[in-house]
């Protein structure tokens, strides 16, 4: 479950009522926001690696870096590397183009089905 107040404290947009963790992660990346493991834990995402794996299986392109990050709670930068996940501008454009293409294909299919049904009658 995402913690709305913590999202807002970190300057992220508030999660939508019905939004799942992976949907929220994709929305953040589409808005140009990078998320790291430390931030993810604070906002209620316990295992960022799992979400990254899930979106990869769904064919959602993203980039990953391993680097240090400040802990939002302690305001200290521990010496350990953590996952940072984000989308480049090209990845965001490709994602949006793919969504538009899928929607157009669905509309074409719906029109063809309607034509077939009217011909059958």
C-alpha cells in the first residue's frame, strides 16, 4: 500500500485511490521522476526490485543505475549503492507511442467486428 503523506513529503504526486504500486512507479517515471530504493521503502514500496522485474516482463522500457542515495528519513547518505529506476525521454516517448498504437489497433478491431456483425444480419 502506498503512503500518500510520504509521497507528498518527498515531492511526488499523490497516488490515485485505485493505483497499484507498479502503476504508480510507471506514472512517476513517465513524469520524469526517478525513484530509488530508499525512497521506495519510505512511500510503501518494500521491494523495488520486484516491481522493476514486473514492468520489464510487461515490456515497459526503463533504465536502472546503481549509486548512492540519501535516506529520506535520516537525511544521511549511506555508503551502499541502491537501485535508481527511471525512464529516459526516448523511453517515455516510446511508451506513449506504443499506448497510442495499441489503442488505435483496438479501435480498428472494434470497427471490423461491428462490420462483420452487421453483414451477418
